[in-house]
C-alpha cells in the first residue's frame, strides 16, 4: 500500500459514523427536491450509495466534502435546465413549479416571519446605535423581504395576504437566489437585537461548521499548541481528554436538602466544576483535528449551554453563599475590593421616564386642570426638534470650568459623599476614595472619569513603583494600576500582588488589571455624561443663564455621586453629616 493510501485510510478511520449519517440525510433531502412527489426516505438508499462512493474515492475530509458539494450543485443545474426547456406537459410543469414554491416556502417561511415580527425594533435599535443611514438600509431590506414573503404565500401578522399567483419557474429561481443571498444576513442583524442568546447559539453553530475544515482546524490547533508550549501548559488536546471533559460536564448536580447549607455548598461547587470542565472542553475541542471533531458534534453550543445554565443557577440560588464569605470590616460593613470597580456596573436611571409613567396613571389631572404656564411648557417641549432631544454631552458647560469657582451648594454635598475638590492651576476635579482599593477622579472639561488602584497601606518594605506618562505641558498622567505596588517582597526583590483570587507578580497582573480599570472608567464616564445630558436635552442654550446651567449641572454631579456610592457600597451608603 502506498503512503498516500495509508494516509487516506487514517482519515477515514477517524470520521464518526454519525457524521456520515448526517451527510446521507442531507444528500437524500437534496435528491428528493429533483423529483416531484419524492421524499427524503425514498431517496435514502440512493443517497447512501452516492455518499459511500465519494467516501471511498476522496483523498481527505476536505476533498470528501468538496466532491459532495460539487456533484449536488451539478445535479441542481441539470434538473433546473431540464425542467425549464425539455418538459412539454404543462400540468407536470405546473406541478413542479408548485412543489418548488412550497420547498422555498418551507425553507424560508420561519425566517421571514421572524424578520417581519421583529423588524421595527431592530431598525429602532440600529438607528440609536449605528445612525440613520444603516437603519434605513436595514429597513429597506426588511420591507423587501416582507414583500417576497407575501409573494410566496407566507402569512405575515398585520399584512394583508396577496391573491394566489401562478409564479413561473424562472421567477421562482430568481426569487430563491435573492433569498439565498440576503435572508440569513438580515435575520442575523435582527436576531442580534432581539435575542442575544439565540444569536450566540447560531454563531457557535456557524463556527463549528467552519472548524470542520481541515485548514481552519490545523491553523487553530497549531496556535493553541504554540501557546501551550510558551506557557509550559499541560493542557492535552486529544480525543481522550475531550471525552473526559464531556463526562465531567454531564455529571448530575446534587440536589440540596432543605435548610442544609453544606448541601448548598456542594451543589455550588459541582456547578463550578462543570463550568471549569466546559471552558476546558471548548479549548480542547478547538485543538482537535477536523476528523476528530466529527466525534463531538455541536460541542461549542453544548459547552455554552452548560456554562449559561450553571451561571444562572449560581446567581439565582447561591447568592447568599457569597454574602457569607464576604470580607467585612470591624463595623460589619463589606470591604470594598479592587475588582468591585469593574464587577459592579454603574447604571443610569432616567427619572423622567418614571415620572412620565406615573403621570400617565394619574387620572385625576386633566389638561383643563393644568395651569396655563405648565401647558405652555409642555407645548414647547413637544415642538423641540429631534436633534435637540437626544443631544450628546461630552463637556460641562459651566460647572467647575477653568476660572470658575464652585457654588455654595456644592461643597456641603461633596462632604456628604466623602468627595474632595482638587484644584491644579485652573483645572478642577473631584476625587472619591473607596476604602483602600481604588479611587475615582471626575473631570469636567471634558466630562471624564478615571478609576485607579489605590494603595494606602504601603510600608517601607514596599517597592516604590509608579508608572507615570508625561503629557504635553508638563502634565503627568499616572497609570490606572499605579497603586499595585503593595504586597510581599520576595527574596529576589519582586513585588507580588493579590487580586481576583490570584497572586502573582506585579509585572504580570498589572496590565490585565489596567484593562479592567479602563473598562470601569469608560462605564463610569458613560453614566456621568448621561447625567449631564439630562441638563441639556430638550432645552436651548440661549434661553438659559450661566447660573441656571450651573445649578442643573451641580444636581447632575450629585446624582452621579449618589449612583457611585450606592453601587460600590451595596446600597448601604449613608451620607456623612457635619
């Protein structure tokens, strides 16, 4: 036997029978579409012979899949041409057209109905996130697909059905080609907005199919092996390891007995172990060859489902476990940690929405009962152009701008929130500290928030490390992880830090933590700007005095500080009184 034949034999042995059975079913379904009245079951024997001949002749898995696709496409072209030219019996031609139309409808009706149902919301969200132009393109595509759905006889909610039309084969062929090109792309945009979980599942399915290509698998496998070698990792990228991890993923979670804390802990640990096995299984699966992957179909989606299921269960059923082990100070209050800065998300709540909802429910107040000046203000608000009602705010207009003193109302409020006003020349900022973990600095021109690691327990034995970037004008900008210089000093004078339950050298952990702090800073900046945007939206600058603007912006700043303290102190913050 030649070396090529031996190699060919190797790849055939590694293909799972379930994968070949799936190919046979696919081929049978395709063959059934070429003959009116035929079903996939009636073509199964022919499909098995068809697949087996290709399997024996192919030189590799990629060649096997390529030959199948090539022959199926050739048959499609042959039958399409024959049906359009050679058939003389009009009744048979009409029957084939109806069957073809039904096949198109069966293939696309569910997708078209989903697009039509959620198109309006997808367009609205796209307009908010990506602009008017992209929203218009999406709307045009959705409207076009609604029309095509009605032409196929698909029933769309809220749309009047079209009269039954006799579409010719040429029209149906062109219609199918158009749907093949655009439906999946448009539906993907709509699903991304409407159902993030479904979008993730479909993307994982798509990635799984791409990984069955030998070239893609080999590239990814080599990258993972190189990374493992560089990190001296013992991770095994083998089918045996994948089987072991799959078994661990599917281990039943023990059902805890009522009021038995030990059982609750065991159940939580079991879920954490399943999550660990799932993440390692994803890595192992990606490192298998294309042939080996066929023994573990749909692994990416299965691992994702297990991770989601156990994360939700941990968050729902075991939240009290985290409270029990949470570190507390001598007064019984939770100790703020550095990871709280990015794990606890700041959320902006629009109070006008709540007030509007309450006003709608209040049936006692009518338009006639309202004062004239209030009705006049309402009329002015509704006439504001759209551009004015959703204005982007990136800078304070008056509050603490260069050369302006703070108003008397601000200083007492800063003391209540344990915040400090800092002046550096003509530039003013506000600093808030959160235990010994991190500090937040608020700037006003532009509106910007930075969160940095804070070290208030540094001793003489601590390595004096500070990362500072010099900016133009002699200004120095410390790095976000500047406070990570505390910790044990080893014999080789290397500083170690502990965060996220991990202890390592500062040089290793600092860049990772800096990225997390950068994310937390961006999130806080977004909330700050939303607070200040409420002072601008629906108003014109020419109608406001500087003092009025300053009062409104002070209220926005106080609201932001209240959100910050409430979030990082678990809603237990109490204002400091003189």
